[in-house]
């Protein structure tokens, strides 16, 4: 039990010396973990970064692979594609004097991803992993009205849930509300968080204030990424950054959101933290994807599961 003036997430990480912060859902998810990673770095921790990647990693040379399904991306990595968030982040880190390697996992099923995580954990003797989701669909257990895009997120959860040798495994979710576009009902998100609290797996929430060093650096990193990926800037991190700035409502920062209405608000800048094994235990279909090798297997197994259940009806906020 911690005191009210302490943060349960950082308390869980207090004894960790080598921490891996990893993006769960691909794309720019690792950016969602950047404020946390920087805070841990500023505390003197050895922090490593990784991301489940949507980039064309197969185009990297053989020397850029540390192990099967584990690419080593640096600021000098070959630019063989315009969309390469891991390289863009490595360049930003290098510019600001931080360790600038960002590991990248290709999209696979649970078993290859777990093996890649094992290789990375052994490589750096990692004693704590924080899995980060930009959004809240990682909190969906499977019987909600809509799951968002759970394939990559829950593949990451399942991969790490099977690694009992890592003393501390945590999940953080930031960007509350951004998954509404993908059909997530956020009353059900809150219902799930309440259930995780009852199970002892919820570690509380805290904000990313722009007046902090980490908040200011995060805003700079997101702006840098938007300039270097103008065709596909991150809607999730753009929304989170807008919330950190104090913006509200239908904020426009990219043409990718035309035709829709955003609801940027202060809740988007909150980190919600959880115990990963506790979160994994509540997922109703995690056993069905355990033996997968390919991402398309994960997709089909989740679809098959959804055909067997009656989803909880969506609910509206009462106020």
C-alpha cells in the first residue's frame, strides 16, 4: 500500500534499474510513452524504447537486426520509406542528447513477438516493462459493444503476460476518448477500469502537464514528428498533445481528421496505469490467440470469439 502523496506507478518502478518502455499498438504508440520514458531517464534509470511497428522493417539491412523479429532503429537507419516513426523518434532523441536507439517489432502473432521480447529483455537485462497504448482499446476485455483495433495491443499484452521472469510488467493508457472513432464506448472503458480496481490491478491516473520538463519535450517531439511525417501524422498523439496544450473541442491539426469532429479535452492527457498480468487475466479471448504466429491469425481468432458472445450494450454518459 502506498501513501496518497506518492504515485503507485513510479512506486512499482522504484527498484527497477533497467526499464523497457514499449508501444503496444504500432504506429506512433511509442510517442505516447515518451513523457514516462523521459521522466524515468531523468530519475537516473536506464531506459530502453521499443515499438510494435507499422513500418516496412523488411527493407532494413541484415546488420540492423539484433534477433529474429527485433530490428535496431537509430537516427542513421536507412530511410527506405517516408513513414518510419521509430526512425523519426530516434532522430529527435539524438538531437536532444538522449540514447537514441528505438527497437522495432514487425507485426506477428503472439509466439514470435514473445520471443523477440525475450531477446530484447536478455540483451539489456531488463527488470521492468511498461507497455504503452495511445488510446484505451487495450483495456477492452472482449465483450464490449466495440473493441476498437485490439489486434496489435492484445498481441503485445499476451506476449508479455507469458514472460513471468520479468519482475515488473505494467500497462499505461493515454488518450482517453480517441478510440471513439473506432467504436469504443468509453462508459464501458470506465466500467472496465472499475473492475480492474476491484481486482487490485488499477494503479491510478496522473496527467502530463505542459509546465513539466517531460511535458514540454513531449510537445516538441510530437511537433517534430508531424513535420517529418506530414502525409500521416499521428491523430492520437496530435490529440494528446493538443490536450496537453490546453486545447478543447474540435481541434484541427491535420487534414486526416476532415469529415469528423474531434473532442479534445483534459482527460486525453491522463495516464491510466495498470498491472499487466491483472489486465491480461480479464481478457476473455487471450487464450485463443496464445499460439498464433501471424497477425492475421490474431484477427481471425478475435473475430471467431466475437461470434460466440452477446456483447454488452453501449451506454451513454449520464451527465
